[in-house]
C-alpha cells in the first residue's frame, strides 16, 4: 500500500455588483450605491476586499457595510473606499451602502463609479470581479422661501424698525452660493 499527498488549493469565485439608487440626479442631492460582494464558492472567500473608486466631484455622506465588514475612506489611495470582511462563506454575500452627493461642479456630466473585488484565494472566473454604475448629474433643484418680518406693526413716524429676513430651502438639492 502507498499514499500520495495532495495539496488542496482553495478557490473562491467572487463577484461584485453595483446598483445606483438613481441614474439621473440633481447636483446637491444624495445618490446611494449598493455594492454586493458575492462568493459562489466552492471555498469561503477569506480576506474578501472591495475597492470602490469614487467619481470626481462627489462628497461622501455615509458608508455602511453589512455583516461585520469594515470600510475606510481614502484607502488605499485618495478617492477610494476599501471595505473588508474576514470571510464570505460559499454561497453567501455581503453589501455596502455608499451615499454620495454630487457637487455643483458635476452638473451636466455623467459620473461613473467603479468597484473591484478580490480575496486571498484563486478566482477561476475573474471577469466578474469588477462593476460600474453611471449617473447623469442635472442642475440643482432648489425651492427657496424668503420671508421678511417686522418687529412692530404699525410703525410710528420717525422711528427705526428692525426687519428679520429668513431664507429656507425646501430642496430637494442643497442650495449653494
């Protein structure tokens, strides 16, 4: 009788998808990207990592990973978000919600957000490890309400009056300038 040692090399077919909440967004309004990191197996995807490359002219409002994941903004470089999970089991997935706000400088452009996924193990189908989502940025939509009130009414002749002026933006975009 004899025996043969066989080294089993784990592999995990990881893939990533990205879904935007809107495909057209006014400047100054939030846009949510849902990133889904999937593992089709057969092994668990240890050290599963997603790197999201943000488009220019957006401000990050929030980053919310699920399933015990952690995310760092401006990692590994400026303009990127790196999210990690210790492991994503075979047949399982995890998500990240990234909320951004397009700035006024993005008006009239299409912003494209790219994402890539990897793990410690060999991926025999690497063609599905990247995804992107685009949104067209339109001019900001603001609804300003201006009110002017006086402190005393009626006002006596030759007296000074103080007026209070309030400005409110009913949105939905953030008003700038």
